[in-house]
C-alpha cells in the first residue's frame, strides 16, 4: 500500500475538456528567482513580438547599443559586458555584419583582437528600432508596472544585480 504525502493534492491535471488546469507551483510561487525568470520570459517575448518587423532579438539590440555607446570597444569586452559566451557572441556578430549593421576592424596595437563599430546603416537602424521600442514595448512595460514605478523597479533590479 502506498502512502500519499500530506503535501500531495489529488487534483486532476486537466479539466474535462482536456484544457490544461492551473498547476499548483508549490514553493516556486514564493521564490524570487523563479518569479523573476518568469517575468524575464514574458518581457523578452513582448520584445520579440514588438521588434518582429526589425528582425531583432534582445541580445542583438543590446550588442548594437553597447557598440554605439562605446565605438571601437574590443569584441571581448562587449561580450563580457553582456554576459554572452564567446562562441555565441561570434555568431551573433557575424549576423549583424551580414546585415551590414556592425563591422569589425583590427584593434589598434593588437592584431589578435577586433574593435567594433556600427555602420551608417546600423546607426540609422538602431535609431529607428529604439524609437519603435520606446513607443511600443517600453510603453507596455510602464503600463504593466503602473505610473511612477519604473524608477523604483530599476533600482530594485540594480540591487539584485549587485549580488554578482
């Protein structure tokens, strides 16, 4: 005879129409990391949907933004700043170069490294993409947070990032 744990609920996982029933998250529901990851997934999905016409993913946008803010920065520094491993970063940068949005040049004094720059097309593309992002994606995030809560939320996220 098998004994059931007092924490186990004998709830069906599907309703009669075979639509998934709500799953009890148990202890996950109270874990900040789990909830933060779920929020990140929702925000990234909204970004991808918002930027579909630009064929732009969050990592690509981030790379373009870092290059614009730091023209000539070495490739390794950009990947480190964004926490993107080297192999993935090279593939990402290859794609941005193929689209003529960014370019690599030998880094001054170091032939083994590349300095990164936006192309003229990349500059114009980033301007337009950023305006679109602000008008759509960021506006939806602000609405979800509520008036005035953006700065407080950014401050709280910075505190969590400081754990690193």
